[in-house]
C-alpha cells in the first residue's frame, strides 16, 4: 500500500508495513512543538539523552505487563512498593506512610478527593453535601474531582504574592467541610502555600489535609538540601495527611507516573473499590484505572534509581541557576514584573499596568517560534524552567526584548490568534459566557468527521483563527462592554 492510504480514516483492508507506519507517525510528530530545542516552557521533563534511553528501555521491558492483576505481575507490585517507599522517604514520611503509583497528577488528586469523600461518608454520615476548602490557585484536577465525585470545591482568595491566606480559607470551613487542600507549589506562579499554618487549621478543625506537590514534590526536597529557604511543607508537618508528587514531572520519569502517599492505611483504605458480585470474580481496584500499564511504573523506578540524590541535586542546581538567570534578565527589563514570589524554577511574568499589552508581547514571542503559556488572574506568561530551556535563556530574553519593543512601537496592535482567545477570555467579566464558548470549541474539536492532517491543513490554525465567527461575536461583545462602561 502507499502512504497516502494511511490518511484514510478507516482501518486499512490490508495492513500496512511497519516502516510506512513509523514514517507516518514521525511525519505527524513534525508538527509538534520543538521541545528539544527548548521552545516549550512546560509539558516535557527531559533530563538528558542517556536518561531518556534508559527510561525507554525500562518502559519496554514491562511494556506488555498489566497491573490490573498484581498477583500475575509481582514485578509491578515490587516496583510500586519501592517507588512509594522512596518517595515517602524523600518527603520525610515515617514507616507508616502508604500509597499508590497512579497514572499522573490528576489521577492522584482524583483518588485523594475520592478517598476523603468515602472516609467522610463513613465517619460523618450526617454530611450530605461534602465540601473541600482550597486556595484559588489550586489545580483544575480538584475541580474535575469535585465534578466527578459530587463535592463542592470552595476557593479562597490568595494574597498579592499569589499565596493562600489561611484566614480566608478558615472562613470557608463549615459543618460540611471534609478536607483542606493547598499546593507545594501552585502550578501557575510557582508559589508555595503556607502549609504549616493551613495544617494548624486542619488540626484545629480535625480535618484531613492534602498537599498537592505534583510539580514541587520532586524538586523542593533537593532545593532544601541545596540550602534554599523552603518552609516545611511535607510529612514533617503535623496535620498533613497526604501528598501527591509526580514522578513524570521533576522525578524525570516517563509520562504516566505519580505518587499519592498518605500518613497511614486509615486514609488509603477508603480509596479501594471492590466488586464482590461480578461474575468474572471478586474485583478489587486500588486506583482509578482498570488495566494499568507497567511501562510507566518501570520507568519511574528506573528514573529514581538512575538519577539518585546526586543526579537530582545536580539537576535542581542547574535548573535553579537557569531560573535565577532568567529572573534577573526579566527584572532588568523596565516594563516587566515577576508575578508573586516563586519558590522554585517556575516563573510567571507580566508587564507593569499591562503596558505594553502582555498578550501582544505573547503573540510576538509566538511568531518567533516560542510556545507561550498565557495565564489569567493576573494576565501573565508562564515559564517552567526545564533542562531543555537552559541553553536558550539568553535567546529567549533577547526575543522578549524585541517583542516588547514591537508592542511598544505598535500601541494600536491588539492580541491576535490564540492570544486573542486567551486575552479576551481573561478580560470577560462573565465567566458563564467564557464557559459556553470554550465548550463550543471543544465540541468542534471533537465533532465527527473532523480529522486534521498535515496534508489537508498545512499550517496549524490557532483556535481563534479556526473560529472566526465566534471571535467576531466575542469582540463585538467586548466593544459593547467598553461602551457601556
Ligand atoms: C501538573 C500538576 C497537576 C496535574 O498533574 P497531571 O500529571 O498533569 O495530571 C496537579 N497539580 C499541580 C500543582 C501540577 O503542577
């Protein structure tokens, strides 16, 4: 068969040969963000080529294994146990700490939220509308969990440094509260919440407390060892009952591995789901997935054993050196300010009084080939400093200066493309309208018969460009808003 047949949206009548298939996938992959050139400041946690090769080999060894049945795959049982134990030790947990390896930060958070809900239902049956109290900067995985498990997530405002305010969280605690959550640190601005003070609330109100260290779990322990002043946030803090830490972020594992650890079985046990009347036999499930791939677990174990403390410390040092250089560079630009008070190699920045427009600057950076993560409340650009970014920090700063010069020289420029989408979205006061429009974009992305292929759509269109009617409506609405103000 020729390669063109691979574009048909049907299983081919006759199977294609492996070479053509791999070429096709590689071809598709060419459209992806050039993360190896340091163009992405999120998403890919790549330590170095040797480490990458090891992860792939470890992954391949258990590629076909299935943790659905741990008795059939004792290897996975051992690896999970050891990954949890290594993580617990790194987080200063005692020997009572137990946990699971899940498929990622989101699954760890879903599991924690589910487990605490089950626990509350058992211990406090009078609570029929369970609530969880969080700072506003908490990750959307908690919203997802709340939606899935019928919980109400109450979000407290954060301070001007983007840090949780325990007093504001306390105001949201009531008789329906079942759990407190906070971040170490928050993803958008890299800010560490005051875990010890929130833990004091947890003790005072006898609530469990989950710390989301998905991004910081495998970074903050090394920063502390390197002498950075990091307030205590892990299992040393009395009142913290569980922690999520992603091996597939700064643990430098392969995608699909996160640790959820609790201070004891009293918490973990509520997360187990059993079906005793299934004709296929008694079915037990410690996590959310049914079939659980063994590859990511093997790679997680391999990553931790391969890097070792010395490897993690070295990477942490390099990343912080990079982050400090980047921060200094940003702060040397008069119109730029760093948002909040980041505790690790996550930096978000914006323009003072939005002059020039930060989203116009974002557009310019995108034109220069950078992948730009635009954020809102406040409007800013997110940078997680990754090993792949280290060689391009100077280039980024000089492109940023040019982008700012352009934006300053063109005050009439308005944010275009994706920037328009995010920019306009951030500026719409009615969040209901934002929600409606975003759902429309998703519906379109998933609509039947829509298969973007490189041949049919050579240039990648931004979401805004592929929704011109929608963008038109939005900008008319915004100009109307401006007029009535
Ligand atoms: C990445 C992240 C998550 C979610 O993890 P996924 O692996 O993307 O599902 C949750 N919380 C924080 C703080 C994160 O950085």
